[in-house]
C-alpha cells in the first residue's frame, strides 16, 4: 500500500492536535447490490517453480532408475544420497536442517494454496442478480481518491492516506480554522468518498489531524 502525499512546505514547528478519530463503516452492501468476493491470484510463478522442481527431480530419478534397470550402475549422487540417509542419525544437524526446510516449503505452498492473494485489490459491490460479476479497486487508486477528497476540505493544507483491508488511515495538516470543525468536515468528506467507492467491505476510518 502506498501513501499519497500532497507536497506542501511544512513549518519548522508543528504539534499534534488530536490523536485519532474513527468513523463507523457504512453497511457492507446496499440494497440492490451484491458483494464481490476477494479476487484470487493465479500465482503462476510459484506454481511454475514448484512444477519445475518436481519435474526436474522426478525426471532425474526416473532416468537413473531406468539406467539401473538396463544394467548400468546407479549415479554417484543417488548412491551418495542413499548412503547418507542410511548412516546419519535422525538427530543429525543436516537431517534436522533438511526436515525444517522441507516443512517450511510445505507450509508456504499450503499458505499459497489456501489464501486468495491479491491483497492490493479491494473487492467492490456488484449489481444484484450479477453474482458472477467480479470487480475490484486498487488500493493506490482508492487512497488517491480519498486524499483528493481530504484536500477539498477548507483548512487542509496537506494530507496523506493509506488504505488497508480493514482500516483507512488519514493524516492531515491544517493551518487555519477551528481544528474540531476541520476534523468533523474531514471525517464527513472521507466517509462520503469511501461510500462512493462501493467497496464490498468498507474499511473503518482513522483520522489524525495536526495543526501547524
């Protein structure tokens, strides 16, 4: 996720006026809409690498077994591997290291298989009756729209917005006007803009205002 910043010269002295404020999210889905699911990543690179490693290892083993069946001697690497596996104890450091690496790789593959990925995409609501329709919005684009909405609030001189799956963090600087009024208007503007994005699960707002 990327923070979008409106470049404005800052003064040497600045003080934090309020900590953070949160606005409750709107309803997950409005009437006449259908919540899109989180898009799943194809993960072509991890799948291709795993398939390549398995195919290479299986091909080498099958080729050596075929040679042995044809009357040739087993390859040196297979003989050495078989000798090491039969002579080394289970508590040997290399055996434990190899088991840990294999377990870590297995957990990684399970994680990739069971999680959707594409965490940089936010699912959008689809029209009712269009369950097959899938739409998503990039987090950077959402942050840019929200930042522009924040800068339209009178009194805001600088704004930064970060969009995550469950929370939108907005930080803004003000140089004039009452801070409470500015913060209330900022919360209203960001809430309105967030609802206009038609997100399937609108994140909560966390607003921090500083006076310079």
